[in-house]
C-alpha cells in the first residue's frame, strides 16, 4: 500500500480531497481579506497623490524662501510663520486684513446659506403641481462655474451700466448704488450672489434628509395635537441633525475658501477690503514669487479652519448628549 502511495505521489496525482479543500479555503480567506483594500485602493491612490503629497510639499515649501525664478531656495525654518504674527513684518497687515475679510464674508454668508436652503427644502418637500420644475430651477444656478457667475454679476451690478441700478431707478430707488466699489455694498453683493448661486445645493441635501424622516413621527405628533412649529422643532430638526452638521461644516469651509466671487465681482475693492485669504495666498505665491510664505499662510489658514470644524463637531455632539 505504501508503495502505491509513493508511486502516485511521484506521478503527480492530485492530493486528497481534504487537502485541496483546505488550500482553496486558505486562498479564499486571503482573497477575502484583500478585497476591501482593493476597493479602497483607487481612493487611497488619489488621496496620496492629490492630498497627502501636496500637504507634505506645502510644509516643505513653507520652511524655505522659495522663489521659482531663483536657483537657490535657502532654508529659513519658521521665519515664514513668524512673519505672519510679527507686527513689524511687511506682510503682517495685508495678511490679517485678508483674514478679516474672509471672516466677514463667512459670518455674513453662512447663516443665510444654512437657513434659506432649509426653508426652500421644506417648501419643495410638499406635494404641489410643478414641484420637480421648481426643484430644478432652484438648483440650476449651482451648475454654473464661478467664472460665469462672477462676470455676469460684475456687469449686472456695475454702478453706471448695470441692470440692477437701472431697475432700481425705474421703481424710484437710488440708481447710483456702488455695489462693487464701496462698503457695505460690496459685502452685500458678494453675499447675495453667493447665496443665490449655492443655495440650491444645500437645499438638495436638506431634501434628502427630510425624506429620511419617518412620516409616522409627524402623524403621531399631529395626533398629540402638536402645531406646525412644534412638529418642526421636535421632529424635523432632530431628524435633520446629521444633515445640519454636514451642511454647516461644508458651508463654513466653502465660504472661508471664497476666491472667485471676490476676484471677479469686487476685485478686492474698495482697496483691499474684500481681498480674501485664498486670493492673498495666490497673489503672494504666483505674482510675488514667494511660494514659501504662501505655503505658510495656507497651513496657518488650514489650521484655523480645522479648529473651527472641530468646534462645530463638538457643539453638535454636546447638544446630542
């Protein structure tokens, strides 16, 4: 019998069925453990190339006096960061002016971009003729690029030739309002255009959240005699809490990174009053050829936004607890 087995093994006969099944099981187990990483691989590759590597490069640039036109780019350590917080540096005033402009725009635009789309979503969530059409109308401006929006409203808001002032003059209102050249009108223009342009996106997010709230909760509230405001307060808002957190966080980040509207509509006027952080970083890095200082500004600004985002998450978590 032993001779038969040895001969079979020498001829390469198939192993016993139990051994083959064990090998197949082990191979399937290894393949199963690798499957999630295969699905994650495209994202990890994109994140590494377009996220992690640029961050590391930005940190490296911020530690140098980096001029693209010069062959020597000396290491300066934290000097680029110190200039942003030193009142006697050449960049201190312009940097904090851009931070101030960004903060003003964010504080003015975020509440409107959170509240107005919620009201639109509540209206568009009702059943009425033409609901799909109005949903498309409110979302339509968002598909336009910032260049289109900026140039369009730059002409519409022009103090001398703009259609807005002409229409105001027709109805007896002042027709010489400096919408893009003086404050507070420049801020009103920037915030108003941004709200008109991006409200549709937040409204769609709210709509998706409203449709996930069980209708049984509203019916139970009606049976208990709850008014429309009480149903909104005790059913709609708690059901939308994760959506509100998402909308608030993304809106803060988007408003803080404003660039195109300011660059195209007000062009920073009056003076540099509406020049935002992103605009100043681009100007410092590309026009003034100081990529090291621009990288330091970007990193400091990113840390500011990270603190705001963490505070936002902390606030919502506190309310939930």
